[in-house]
C-alpha cells in the first residue's frame, strides 16, 4: 500500500492493493470526477505535486508519463510510498 494526499482537499488516504487511488479518494470525500475508470478518457487526470506515479493508463502520452506531473488516479498507482495530488 501507499499513501496519497489530496492537498487542496486536506485529505490523505492509504491505498490498499485491491483498490484504486480514485476509489480511495472518493470514498474519503475528495471531489474527484471519473468516467471510464479504465484509463482511457482522461476525466480523472490530476496534476502531481510530489511523488512518482506508476502510470497504467492509455490516455496520457509518453511525454506526459515521463514528466511525472500528471496522472490518472482511476488506474495508475504510485512507485514509492507517497503521492501528493493537486486536488
Ligand atoms: Fe477515464 Fe480515469 S476516469 S481515465
């Protein structure tokens, strides 16, 4: 598991292996919009403030993935122990 902080919302969640970042955040009350929940539509795309995303989507392009500045919390995860998102 790893922690994700939704900085604007002032909420930090621990994401278990069986759940998505999006689900953990929404369950905790973060106002994150999702649609496809399969990493293809981009609805959930969120800016990354700290930490390294583990990209699993097909929406962002190679340069966006490499930048580490944006991620799709419906499918993507975290390479380290903690991710801070701008939401
Ligand atoms: Fe479609 Fe995340 S909800 S990419």
